[in-house]
């Protein structure tokens, strides 16, 4: 099995925020972050920022599916 790129792993980390990953995706993140300190730090920082955002964002604020897809596309575009 090939090692995923840092871009692939950061996308999986972000994907995990919106939906439950399958075992293979979780395993890919775990193995990659054991070998890559940059992605490990990204994962830690991302969780920290999500926690902060949950505390300051009103619970009534929800994105539509279209807005989520647009934001996801924007993130993917910027990572490439």
C-alpha cells in the first residue's frame, strides 16, 4: 500500500470533521501522522481550532449542503 501525500492526509483530516471515516481512512491518517510531524501538527491544530470555533459560533448557524460543497471545493483548490 502506498503512503498518502500530505495533501491527501490533510483532506482526510478535514473530511473527518463532517463525516465518519472508514477504517482505512482512519488508518491512513494514523500511519501518516506517526511519520510526518507536519501532518501531526496540522491534525492537532485543526482539532484545537474546531474546539475554539464551536465555543464562539452560535449553534443556530448551519451551512447548507451547497455551502459545504463550495467551501470543500475552495479548500481542495487552495491545497493544490
